[in-house]
């Protein structure tokens, strides 16, 4: 009998994370990068929630879910700030391609 | 009556407080008002003098050794079972010295009212005199070596400040620096010596050290005691201008003349002698050290006396005379004549202050210090000439002036030793001191006016009363002070200030008196034959030409300045240059090289910061992968097969 266990969740999480990494490294559009980062966040949230659900923390059983909730809240804030920065950059330089945004080098 | 005298000890803190308060008030409040400041200084010194005379009378009535902590701040140093507190000490020696310091300070400040009139830095001058008085009293009243050292350095600073009073004149600035540095050479071994005493005995208190007989208790070997004594004595050598550190005192004459009288004649330079007297338990425990003290003192004394004969500057003659007399005090202490040495310190303070102030009176009128530009002043400056004559008689040791009694006491002690070299030296010292004193007096006060310089003799006039009053007071003291220690006085000086057991009543040593008086009179006669026009039979000029090398040697003070210049100052310069080279090339090279290397590395490393986000991200994930792989390898305990899932 097959049932859905921790391994399934982790495989999905790892897949999502890999997709996020790929997107982060290969895309040039800053918006795409943000989306990739969000995917990675969600993969981690999923993994944490799964760990919590399957009882891997006996001392604080709800820590995983709590972390997931925190990540969702922080991600929302981070996206708001990031998009605001991107908007400003776009107004200044008329581009959101990250390889053209290298102002903060030496 | 006895109660009244006993109360004096309760007021001894005033002796310290008054001059210090005067200094602070002058610098803080009345610095714009010259007269007020000067009078504050004089009154403070007089107040301190009154208290100290009260204390001296109390000590005279009943000699006792008392110590009071200055409890305002508690212990000064407090660690383990060791407590060091500042305090006030009252014993016959300190009481005598305090009276000398306060009296001379008061007289000299009064004299300076007129002498420094119209000079730049009038208030600064008086303020520093008050600070000096305080420091000197701190030294004198100190119950332990540490406080002595504090006062010791403070008087050194005041001496520096006052020698350099005319600091805009390069020679004065150089003289101040020289005085400070040369005395420093003695002060450092002194500090080391204090450290040595502390680490051996865990005690710095004079009274505790002597009353428990610590020096002789066998805690330190004979050699250790010898080294300890010499280290402490080094401080005295520097401060009291003994050979080989005597070179600073003649140069210190760059300061105003009253300063020379106060600091470089009566008080500060006597601090070295005072220290030897104060720590005499230490020195008496080491006969070798006493021999060194006696030898150095005798050598200094006779050399300075000879040099003084060949000087042209009125203040320098008196300065060499000071060195000579300080050497004589050391000589006396070294041969074991404790009371005699200290007594000479006491009498010397009066007549040497008198001589300096008299010289100051002449300089004030003549505006020159060269004795050959003076002459015949006796007719126009009767009071100055008369008081100077008293000073010269006292310094030469002519009966019955003060110097005679103290010099005679030292002579008696030297004659009792039956050491022919010491006896010859002692006679030479007496002879030459009479010679240079009366050479000075005859050249300046007798004969024709104005030998070299053209000026109107009628314009030469006596100094005014403010200058003459201290001269007269000091002349009286220089006449009568000696009787305190005269052999026929029942309870005299040697029964008041003595070392060890109360001495037997002194019997006059007829041979010693004859020798000392005879050589002194001979010195006066020789001076008269050469320099008193009325008696002149021989020309000093012919003699100096015939014995030019000897004269040049004496005139150039034995070439010690030149020798030191070429040996130590040049050596110092070489060391300084080497250190500079080391600093500029090695130290700076190392620091600069470090900075250059860092810059070079950074030039390449900075390319890592490309500003491209994805480049950073690649690095980040590469790092994560590396860490993950490492964690797998080490986390598996080296069993990679298990990681890969091939093994159970």
C-alpha cells in the first residue's frame, strides 16, 4: 500500500528548490529572479511544514509550521521592498536586466 | 609653655599649605595684579616661616621625632600589607631645614619685589617661587623615600622653570634643559635605589627603617648595601651638583639672581646633602659608600674651588663656590662628621644666599656680570660692599663668622681621620675659597671704577632699601649663625642634630683651627697681593700668562663641558641618528610595505566584486554544494559507500 510520506514532500520540495536555483542563475530579468527566489522560499516552507507534520521535532512540535508562517510574512515584505527598488532602477536606467545592473561593483 | 610649644606640631600642615595656596591663588585669581601676587607669596612664606620657627623652638626645647599623616586622601599607595601615605615629619633635622627654606624664600621674594620690577613674567616668577617653596618643604618634611622623591622631582621642575625664566633667550632655555637633564641622570639611579630598598625591606619609611635597624639586620649583603647606598647617593650627586654631574649648576646662573640665591645656593642644591643626612642610617651601614661620598665630595670641592679662582662672571664665581661648599658638606658627611656636615649646610644657606643677593644688587645697578667691568664700587655702594664683605668672610671661614665654625667642625673631623690626602685637600679647599671670595671682593669693590667699560661712575648708586633689607638681615645671620655650633656653646648644634648616640661635648681641635684659619688668612692675603690695588705686589695677568695651561684648565672648568659634549652628547646624537634611521627605514619600511602589499593584493581580489548578482549567486550555491558534500563525507565517518547507498 502506498501512502504519502515525508519522502514525497521532500522530493517535491527539492524539485521546487532546484527549479528556483535554475531560474535564479539563468534568467536575466530581475522580476524572474524574484519569482525564482519566491519558489525557493516556498520549497523551504514546504519542507519545514512537512518535517513538523511528521513529528521530527518532539520538543517544539509546531516550530516548523511557525517558521513557514514567518517565511510567508517575510517573503511578502521582501517582495514589496524588492519590487520598489526595481521600479526605481527601471525609472533611472530603463532596464531590469540584472547583468546590466552592476553599479555596486568595486 | 611646654604645652604651647607642643601645639606647634598640630599646625605643621600650614607650612605646606600656605605656599601651595599662594601658588594657586597667584595663578588662578591675582595673576593680573603684580604687587598683590608678590605680597601673597611673601606673606605665605612668612606665615610658613613663623610656624616653622615655632616648631624649631619646640624641637629645641624637647627634641623628638614625630610623624603625622596628611590624612586628607588616605593612603597614597595601598597594596597587600604595604601602606604608603604622604605625611609630615618633625625632627630636629627637618625643623632646622624648614626654617632655612622658609626664611630664605621669604627674604628672596621680598628682594625680588625690587629686583624683578618691570621684568616680564613677574607673577609667573613669584608663583613658581611659591610652588618651589612648597615642593622643597614637601621634600624636607617627607617621612619616607617615596614622598622625598616626589618633592625631589617637583623641585627639579621648579628649578627648570625658574632657570628658564627668560626662556626667550636661547642660552637660558639651553641652561634650563641642561639642568633638568643632568640632574635626571642622578634621579633615575635614585629611583632604582628606592625600588631596591623597597624590595629588600618592604618599607620606605625613614623612621621605621632606622628604628628597626633594618640596614644592619643582615637582610642585605655588604655589596648590596654598597650598591643601594650609591644608587641613593646618585640622586644627591645630581641634585647637589657633585662631580661628575656638577656641570649644570654654573649654567643655571642664567636664571634671575634671586633664583640662584634661593634654589641654586641655599635650598634645592642642599637637598642632596639633606638626603644623605636623612638616610644616613643607610650610608653609615656601608663604610665603602661613605668613603665614596667623602672622596667625591673632597674632589668636587677642591676642583670647584680652583675653577672659581679663574672665572670672570660674578655669579659663576659664587656658583663654583656653591659647588665647592656642597662638596665640603658631602666630605664632612662622608668622613662621619654628621653634625658638622649638616651644620655647614645650615650656615652655608645664609652666607651663600647673602653672596648671591649681593651679587644681584651689583648686577642690578651695573647691568653686567663681568667682574672686570666693575671695580671701585665700594665707595658708591657701601651697604652692598659691607654685606658682601661679611658674606665673603663667612664663606672664607674667617673667625668669627658663620662659615668659620662649620668649616672648623668639618676640619676637626678630617684631622681626626689622620688621612694625609684628606687633610691636604681640606686645607686646599679652605685656602682657595678664601682666595676666590676675596678676589671677587677686591676686584669688584676696590680700586678704580670701570676698568674696561666706559660709563659714568656718578651714575652708579646704592640699591634701594627693598634690596638692602634682605642683605642686612642675611649679613646678621651670616655673622651670628655660627655661634649655634661653636665648640664653647653647651647645648649647641651637635647636641641638637646628631646621628646615633648623643655625642660627647666637642673639644676644640687646636691644630685643625690653626690649619683652617691659617689657610683662610693666607688665601685672603694672596688675594690682596694680587687684586687689592693698595697692596698689589704681583700682577695676576703675568702669572696667568706664565702658567697659561693651568689657568686655561681652570678657566674652562677643567674642560668638563667639552668632554661631555664630545663623549655623551655626541654619543647621544649618534644613538639618536641611528634610532631615527631605524625608525624611518625599518619601522616605516615595514608599515609602508605592509600597506603596499595589501594594496597590491586588493587590486586583484577586488575583481571578485563584480556587481553582478548572478555571479554572487553562483558562488553562493557552489559554496552550499561544497559544504553539503563535505558534510556528507565527514558526517558519514568516511564511509562514502554508505552515503551512496551501496552498503548497508
